[in-house]
C-alpha cells in the first residue's frame, strides 16, 4: 500500500540545478522522518539527506552539504530535494523512502534519473 513516486530528474550540465519531488501515499506522511537516497551505476545505494516530520531538522551527507536542500509539504504528501551546483559525481538514480525505527521500508519506488554532464 505504501507508494513512492519520484520525479523531476533529467540531464543537466555541471553547475546546473534540479528539483526532485516524491509523491507519497499509503501512510501518514506528516508523522515520519523521510529520506532521499541515490544509487550510481556499480555502487551501493547511498543516503543523501533526511528530514524530520515537521521539516525542522535536516541532515545531509558531507558531499552535498551546501548544495542540496531537503524539504517537505505535509499538506501535499510530498517530499522535495532541491539540487544546486550539480557535479558529475551526483549522477545517479534518486529514491525517497520513509524512516521507521532507524531504517527504511523495503518498498522502493522506481526512482528518478539525474545525469550531470561535465
């Protein structure tokens, strides 16, 4: 029943920006921390950012600090990731998920592809 639908990816040149969206259904969105992950070809899935239920507390992996901003709109059941100053190493499929007891559900969406050219 839990569903995540990621969108907003695309092909951009280095230094460009994208805004990703994650439409959520099947649970009480406003009650949970949310996370963005990414997975590059040949690499394991990496936690990129997380946000608490209200949007007050935000955490980022060091490689994206100062460039990415995670946010949410609980009234719309939507999670966002604003990505600025993109680098080729940001190229990956980006996924969202809900945090529960320190981990995520095994119910991943299809993700959205972000490709950054040099």
